[in-house]
């Protein structure tokens, strides 16, 4: 299940350019809205100039990046885009390499080093082994919400009290804290090997331990020839 990006533009050349950039970042570009939530949405300012259009994209994707021309970047509309919820604004005529550098951080948390992904709109969960993804067995609503909270705060310790308040809301005081432990145990079993990522912090709560990305080796370069 590769990361997906929704690209909103009437400019075919810009779409092709962005599709190529996203492809090199391991992200699939789509021109029409599909099912599920996108990791990223890219839109030219003309397409989302109205507030409702930008808000709709924010609901459809985890992050929205707006692209515009030099006049846009130099004007007051940049502030309007950021105030409307855009995570970044980019120059649409920038070189592909420059665009890739700006987009890479937005996709980093969905990179190949992750072993878990979840789609809140469909409550589907995927786990990764090696280079392949498989869908986990059906996850009930409360366990899915538990997983979603852990995924949203990787590396952070979520206390049992917090989990009780978020999962049972107004009924938290009536629920035995050990109920959280049982839900965590069941979620681990459903996730298979990936369930080991949910670490127990004794006496406190739980933490999602995502593995660090493997270090990349430096590129090999031919030695420079000395001038004679």
C-alpha cells in the first residue's frame, strides 16, 4: 500500500511534473478523488482559492500543499493559504529536484520504514513485512481508535487515563483501567508481528515504537583527476 497523493490542477503539464516527482518519492499521484484518506494533497492556488475547496482537501488528506506562480508567492494570498490550513506553499515552476526536497518531509512519516498504516475512513489496517504490505484482520472500532491514537503519537507514552478518556469519553470513570490492557492485547494479536511495536510502559501506559529508517550509504563518486 504505497502512499497516495491527490493532485488538483487543470494544468496537464503540472500534473505530469508532480506525478513524476511524487513517483520518485514512492508516492502514487491521483487526479480524481478516490476512496480513503490521502497522505498528501497538492493543489494549485486557482483550484482552492475559495475557503470551502481548501477545507475539503484538508478533510481528504493528512497534509495539503498549495502551489502557485511567483506573483502568488510574493503576495498576500500566501497568508490566506496558510491560514486556511495549507501545510506549505511552493513555486509551481520550481525544478523537480527542488519540489522533491520540499515534499519529502511531508511524506517522511509515511515512508517505507513504517510497519503500520491505517485508514480512518474505512477502518482498514495494513502491516508490512519486507517490501510487501498485507491487510490485517478486521479491527473493531474501539481497537482501531486505540491504534489511531498510537499512530498519531509515535514514540510518545499514552497513559491509561488518557486512553480511557479518549476511547470511552463520558463513561471513562466507570471503566476499569485493566480494560485498556485487554484491548491492547487483542490489538497486538490482530496485528501479528507488527503488534510487537506496541510497547508497555509499566505502571503508566503504552507507546508505539516505530523502527528508525535504515541509514543510507553515501553515494560513490569517482576520484577527481589531478591537473597536470
